[in-house]
C-alpha cells in the first residue's frame, strides 16, 4: 500500500487438524454445511492459502494474504493466475484490499483496490508479482514489487488479529447487495467486485444465509469454464467453510445493475 511498513511476524504453532467439506456444483449457496472451531491465531482456512507479509523496505506493520491460485497461463491474459484478499496495518494505519494478477506475456502484472480504511488507494496494473519459492500450483513465497514492496511467506497459521468484517466496499469497487435469486432464503450480504485489471473477474463477498450467526466470507474469481470461490474460515470471517470448484458458478450480466449467479449458488447481485 503506501510506503509505510512491517515488524517481523511471529508464526503461531502448527495448524490443528480439521476435517473440511467440499461443496460441489449442486450445493445450495453458502449454507452452513461445515462449521469449524475458532482459534486465537489466524488462518484463511483450507480453501485459500495463508501468507504473512514481510516488507522489502523499512516499514513497520503486520498483515496477512488469503490467496486463491487460479488457472491463468502465459499467453492467456484474461484469466488470473492468482486472486487474493489482504489486510493489516502499516505504521499503525489499517488497510484491507482485494487483488488479482494476470500474465502479460510471461510476466505477472497485478492490480488491487483498497476497501475504505485508514489507507485507501487503488492500484491498476502497477504491481509486479513474482514467484520466489515453490511452484505456482504450490507457492511458498511470493514477492510483489512496483507500487508495493513486500514478500508474502506461506504459513499454516499467523499470529495476527483480523480487522472487523467489512460492511461496505468503498468507491474503488462495484458494490452489490446480495439476496436469494428465487426469494426463498432469508439472508443478506455484499459483493465487492474489482474494476481494475480485468473488470468483473474477481470479488470479495460476505454475509449470512438462513441464520445470522452462520456468517461467511469468500474470494471468488474466473477460470476457463466459469467461476469458483473459496471461503475464508477463521473469525471474524467464518465460521461457514466451503469450497466451490472452478466452473461451479455462472455469472449472468443483468444490465444495468448487477448479476444473477447460478450453479452451486442461487443469488441475485444488485447495485
């Protein structure tokens, strides 16, 4: 974000063993199939990769990244190689953002937008994303330079206290209110859709269905045969913890004010 910064983040003890359910294309959207125990240290859960953030300069702060590895390949500039939700603080100023990165030839170029926090910036195709360790199918370290200057280190758990759940997106996103497409389920939520990079490709969503305590948060993005999404499962994001595979979601543009989402979900997004 701004050139502010980061203390070394102490890593928490190894991740406790859990059993998680994966929801297929016929599942009802974001219902509480799987509830996980809430822990003091933070993890994005089994459906997204958890990273802590280390500055490559002299900034002070803490932060985490919840990363979904996508299906983008060199020569395909329409699909993201990765999408992520990030939050933390630099120099005591809070931030949260959503980002994605696409190949430009063989280079990954990233874009990200901040939610409305103390730090509030927009980054349109001015982030260079590089694999420092591991493979893109199983990354251990990712470096982001250009407008940012940071390293993401993969962990099982981070010694990190998350910000409260966001209740709005801010001006850098297309923001939609969500309701049941058929009008049968009780619930509400928001969808924050990125405009930078590739518009209408990646979103962050949260809310609840059926019962107010069955909250969910997720990161969704596009793949070859449709869209997929993974829940962030730790508090205050969870506790609903599901995964929706590539192609299990279809977004139909309902001009001029939103989308109908079908497949594994049955949702109406409207501005």
